[in-house]
C-alpha cells in the first residue's frame, strides 16, 4: 500500500517534469537560428516570398508563440508529435522505428559498463596497491578521457579495417536477409563495437567508484563479523561486501542514463547505427524542428523512467530505504 | 585441574608500520579451562583485541603477521591449521562478539538471515530449520516476539538489541569458546548490566567458556574467574580474580583498579579525587629494552629501565615486575 502511494507520487512528479521539459525545449528551439519556414521551402526547392508566407500559414508559424505551444501540447496528448519537415511523415512513426535500436545499444552498453566495471573494481579493491589495481586505474583514466567518437573510430580502424573481425557499420547486413536466430546473431555481431565504445567511458567510472566503495566496505565491522562467522572469502566479498558496495554504483548508473543517451548520438553517428541518436544528429543539421522536439521528448521520458527504476532498485537492495525507521 | 580448552604460549604478532615493526603481542601465554571465564583487561592499544583476533586468526595480513607461538584449542594448534580448518572453527567452535553492535551487523540482511547463515554453514541445516533456530536463539538472548524480529533489519533495532543479536549469532552453533571483545562499551549503563546478566545466564545454561575483554573492572569482578592484565602487548599480571582485584602486585594493575571511579552515596564537598595513571601507553615501535611501564611507574629503578622483567610466579598468580622478583 505504501509502495503504491510512493509510486503514484513519483509518477506525478515525473509527468510534471516531462511537461516542463517539453515547454523548455519548445521555447529553446525557437531561440535557435534558422527559420523553419525557410527550411521547408528549401526542401521544396526554392520559393518566392508568397510561397513562404503560405507555408507559414499552413504550419501555423504566423500565430503567436504561446498559441503554437498550446496547439503542440494539445496534439501531443493524443500522441501526435507533428510531421517531420524532412520526411513528411509523422514524427511518432519515425521515432518508434528508431527507438528499439537505441534502447538495445544503450542497455547493452550500460549492462556491460555496470557489471564489468563493478567486477573490475572489486578485483582492484582486493589488492589496492597491486599491479592489477594500478592497471585498472590507468585503463579507466584512458577510457574516460578519450572522446567517444575517437574511441569509436580507432576501434573501427583496428577491429574492422585492419583486423576484419566486426562489420564496419549498420545494425545488420541487408544482403544476408537473415531472419529469426540468424538475424539476432547478425545484430549482436554488429552491436559489439558500438556497445563497447559507448560502454568504455562509463566502465571507467564504475570501476573507480566500485573500487573506492568496496575498499570502504571491506574495512567495515560487519565484514569482520562475516569473516568471524567462518564464511569463505568469496561469500564475504560477493555477498556481504558487494551488496553494500554496489549502492553508489546504482546511483551513478541512474544519474548517468542521460549522458549515455547523449553519448549514443555520437556512437550511432560513427557506426551508422539506425537509432534515435543518429536521427537526432541528422535532424539538427536539417533544422527539422518537430523531429528534434519529439526526440527530446522521448529522451527526457527515458531518463525519467531510468531514475524511477533506480529508485525502485535501491529499495530492493537497501532495506533502510524500504522500511524506514520504525 | 582438567586439561585446558585453550592454551596460548609465547604468541607473537608483529605489524609493519611506517615507523618500523610494531610488536603488538609479545610472548603472550595463558590458558583457559573448559567452562570458565577469563577476563583480559588493559588500556586501549595494549593488545587485548589483537589477542582475540589472533585466536580467531583474523589478524589482517598484511600489515600484520603472526610471528610465532602456539595456540592450542583442545590440543589442536590453530596457528598451523589450514585456512579451511580455521573457517570450520570460526563461528562454530570459537565465536566472537564485537565491541560495536551498531556497525557489526550487515545493514542489508535481516537479523534472522544473519543468524541462520552461521548455522546453515556449520550445521548444514535447511533454510527453514535455520530460521527456526534463529527464532530460538533470539528468544534465548531475551528478545521479545522473536518470530517477528527475525524479519527485521539491524537499523530497526536498538544498540542493546543488536548486541543481543550478535550474541545470538555467536552462540547459534553452540561454540566451546565465546570471545566477547568489549561487548558493552558502546551501550548505556542499564543495557550494559542486562548484557552481562545475559552472558552469565547463557554461560550457566550452555557451559560455554568465555574470554571477556573489557576495561570495566566491575564486569571483571562480576564475571571472570581468572584475569589477565595486559600492557603494551605483554601480559604483566595474571591470576584468580580475587587476587588480582584484592591483592594486585603489579603497579599497573593497582593503577587500573585505582582508576575505577567510586560511587559515593552521600557526596560531600571533599569528594574523593579521581585517580589516573600518569602518561600514555608508549608507541609499540619505540619500546626500549626495559619494562614498557617503567616511564609511567612510581617505583621504577635503573634495573626496570635496563631489562624487561620476566612473567614469573606459580601456576596461580604470575607477575612481570622487578619489585616482586623472588
């Protein structure tokens, strides 16, 4: 019962937050240089003054800004995000077609970063002054400092061009026309490099955080208690210590979901991955305002959902949050 | 006298520190007969807790190192036992209750699980049986409504309750020896009395031997049969509780007893002043050849500063002091 109240409150805040983001995005994009009417006219192949006026009227661009905003939000409630200025198709359809690949990429990269990062962090914490620990520190620093597009291009050069282990770009090979399991394998093959590229920046942070957090926890009294019970080192580390040490990692993962999405814009562009990021990048270049707004709306929705999930995960892991003081 | 349950002889533990090697235990030897209670007293940093950790073989290595000696539990040398054998002993044959009940329990597991874990590990009970045992143990340590408490988490319990849970964990497998390392230091006075009563009661019912580490002379008077006084990693005096409290020989033991504040029923303007032992415990890396207590001792002679006195006397009462050299 208590959970439903908390969940209800969270959902209400989430909705309010998304609405605020939509308003802000709408206003911001109008501040950016470039007249959408000119863009549309440009797509049509040049135009006279009258035609541009005509376009303004058709698209409601001559109305006052707040009126345009109200119309936009009203349509949004019925799931209409407007039409793309470039593709002339509903933005909603465009986004839904691209959402899957992005979610697949981001979730894979995130899982990779969190699990591998925590694992490396724990290993490093077992012998904090050792060679392995220092190696992880250096690799983390390099992974974190290197720009994601550079890492992407380097990985492409090495593992696609020089050693042709992985495909150069795209999500699957159209020439194969594979279906079912074969398609899944093909997608996985295409997914490895982009997911690794996106994951490696975050991997660095997770391994550092979990190393620090694990070192902290290993000095705790309850770890000594666990050892005094006669538990094996493995159980002490992975059950008693890790469960406590993973809390900061979960927090970080939730907070970073947004940065991961923005990282996806670059990675998708480098690897020609047919996701939202690539669409966003291209739409910005084309000044395709309705598409950009739609993508921003979806992205903020995903970040809000990610934070909601983080909260719930936290409640599962840490009973102090679940039960409160009684 | 029956064969001793636990026998330490010439146990030496060293710690590598920035300032050199610190000998935290120096030729420590004593024995404990089955079913009896031994008190270990001394100031902070004199090696009481380190003695306990050494018996459990939980000295952090590195920086610590058990440099020599023999610890026999029922004739078996614990210092040469394998790590696997030690894990069988810890929590099962020898268990330990720590000083800090607030932090010695793992915050993310329910207290029932933390008790059940030990009995499942050592006695191979099923989960259901282990939880039943946890309920029994909570009832035995005087926690009301135990069947409801097992589902609670440490943060939902008071300090006294948590220490009862720690004792329940310690006794869950029916150990032959329970080491209580300052079990009441962090608790309120009234709760301290309850915990001591509980320990006395449990000892009578189960026949477990107890090593009680404390600086509470009152607790020693109430519980211990024999007392070991430690200073700077050495045993300076050892004997039956009546002798140690009633007729102490070592100036340090006398000092400790004089430090106990007296409760005056009718406080008058000229109250008895609080006494203290002047000076501080010396740094263990800077011990000279002489008696470690000499710099603080009113009776120190040239001999005391030159040469450390041996621990001598009969089986009943031993003291390491040149004043009592016979």
